[in-house]
């Protein structure tokens, strides 16, 4: 690629964006590495099917292409004087603007002083960053919900006093439930809520909830880790956090968006180079946000990848994406719910969730279901508690006494009876055939027939592995342990 002339610098990134968009297609859109053959317990290789998009996604083709295109131009940004540094700085700042636009806001227009996008590692870092920057006191109240991922619980419970919105047996709550928590005294300083559950795919009625909080003068942070790849972000939220690796840009960048004013005063979350205007040994002059919030060398490649993903998703369009994922969600959730012995957690199959489904299989531990899907079918799902323990315990109907018992077992180092579920989660690349492949495999497991190979469980992790000749499956870390039939 030939570099842009000096006076053309501002156009350089847009040119490449247009090239990426030129390769768009309607979903399903394949991801890098889709269908790669992996070894199974019977010695055969099968095409790998990832149904773990809610945890992390592979890269979109245009994201990889954009990163490869950018790599020869990679250089230090912001204070580098060279030509490549200026190109890289331009691309990095373009990615920041793209993130703001993706969040439904511009850097100047929406509120007094405008909003900033802070490029960070991921949603977890973004929420911890915000919890630090809001300078909460232990007595301050943050309203949050029992449906949150730990990333949107622990930063708040560490910095302040949390008040929790409860959910019903189906894992949902309504605007009035949130309003009631907001109305209690002392008045909350913040509402921290998920845009979509990583366990059930359920989306709280965010528009009404944000309006209810704003009516009461309470700012809102939305954990958009699950929402970002699937739905437009709520432009009315004061703060938003999301991760590139869940939206087909697995290069280590995430975003925190919020009002510039919230970051204008006080110490940044990270102190160091790039966040300052002037340092003397006894005085620091912090620079303006967003640079004030991005001490250290930034993840330029991650930001470039994130922008490529934003451009690609925007080019495909929400209508096409949403209608594809609604079809997949319908097939997945109805299909699982209709298999005898399978219990779908959360709201019913018609609840209009993201293409995510958590389920249990009667008489088969969740860890064994996941192990069998991997070893016999080359299907990658997730099992366990999905970093949202309070929500999962409610979905499973466990009491506080049950939770106490599990905690005692874990303290003893025994995870063999850990409660949990299996989660299948889909995305832009998932086809109807992929879902049928999963459903057929789950039906075989739920049928009660013994597995074709024996499995053993490691009580320290709770995980199952096939044993005998099939145990290795090409993995370097497998070691043999006494084997029991699955
Ligand atoms: N929130 C939700 C709802 C999530 O699903 C996740 C990841 N599973 C996170 C936050 C944390 O995201 P990350 O690991 O990218 O920080």
C-alpha cells in the first residue's frame, strides 16, 4: 500500500474503510477460522463449530484485512513526529470518533462539553475505570441488578453500597422494579445496568429504565458487552462500556464512553506518561480527557480493529443483522426447549432475546454436556456460572443454603458438584445448519444413552475429559487419571 501524501492524511483512513465495506455481505458472514477441523474423541476430525460468541468472537474478515493493511503503518502515536506516526495517530483518533458515533453520540454535540471515548482493554477495565473516576464514597448508593455480570457488580460493591433490583423466576424485571429501587433513600448516585444478560440473552427494557433514572436525576452506566455486537447502543445512557473481542475485533481494545466533564477533574485511573501536560517532582498538571485517561502506550492495533468491526457492522446494517439473529435465536431457543429432558433457563423461547441460550440436561452434569459436545461433536460451548453467580443461582432456583454448601465444597478444593448450566451463544456467522447440528447433538446427550467413550472428572476444576486413547485429543496438557464411565 502506498501512503497518503501529507496533505491527504485525513483521507487515508476513510479510503481504507471504504475498501473494507466493499467486501460486505448479508449475514451469515463467516469469521476467520470458521470450520477449521479439530480432532474428536473417535479419532476423526470435524469442522469446529463455535457457539461461544457471548464469551468471545473470532475476527471478521474485513477486520483482519484492515489490521494487515495497517500493520506496515504501525508506529508510535500522538508525540511521534514521523510520517508513520502521523498516519497511526490519525487512524487511532479516527477509531475513537467511530466508537463515539457507534455509541450514538458525537464528540461535541450531544451534551455540554460533549462526550469522550476512552480506549481501554475491555468492559471490565472500563467499568473499573469509571468506578474509580466517579469518586464514590462507601456510603454512596449504586443501584444495580442481580442479573449483572461480575464486571458490573464488583467494581460498584467495592467502591460504594449497592442496592439490587431483584428478578423474577424467569430472570426478568421491569421498569417499575428499577424505579422502586431508585426511589428508596438514600438517593442513588448511579444506576449500573446491563444492556443484555450474558446468560439468558434477555435485554432489560433499557429505554424506559434510562428515562426512569433520568427523571430522578440519576445517571446511568450501561454494560454493553453483550449488546454491542447485536443491537444499537442506547444513545441516552450517560456512560457505556463494551469490548472489541465480543464484536469480532479480538485485538484487545474496549471502550468507555461518557461525558467529558466526568473526566475533567481529579486523578486519572492510571497515572503515567501521556496523561500529563507537565510534571515536576512535586506537582502534576494532568492533560485534558480523553488522553488524561489513557496513560501509557495505547493499543493502536486494537483500536484500528475495533473501527474496522464498527465499519463492517454499520455497513451490513442493523436491520439485516437483527433479522438474521432473531431467526437464529428462535431456532436455538425453541429447538432446545423442545428436547425432552432439556430445561431452558430464563424467559420463554419467544421472549425476543439475543441468540443466547443457557440450559441444563436432566441427569447429566453441565460440565459433562459441554465436554461431550466438544469431544464427540467438535462444538464449542461454555458451561458453569458464566461470571454472573447471583443471577445463575436465581435462574436455577437455588437457595442461599444451597449456595453456602457449594461455597464450602469449593473451599475444600472440590468443584465436582458445582452448580451451573450450559450456554450456547451465536452471532453474525451462525447458520441455521449450525443450530441444527447443536440441537441434534444435545438430543443425543439428553436421550440417556451412555457416551461412546468414557469420561473422567477432575474434581479440582469440575471439568470432564474423555479418557483412554481419546483423552489427549492432540492437547499437550492431558494427563491420565483413573477413569469412570460418564
Ligand atoms: N459484561 C457482560 C454482560 C459480559 O458478558 C462480559 C463478558 N462475558 C463482561 C461484562 C466482561 O467483558 P470483558 O471480559 O470483555 O471485560
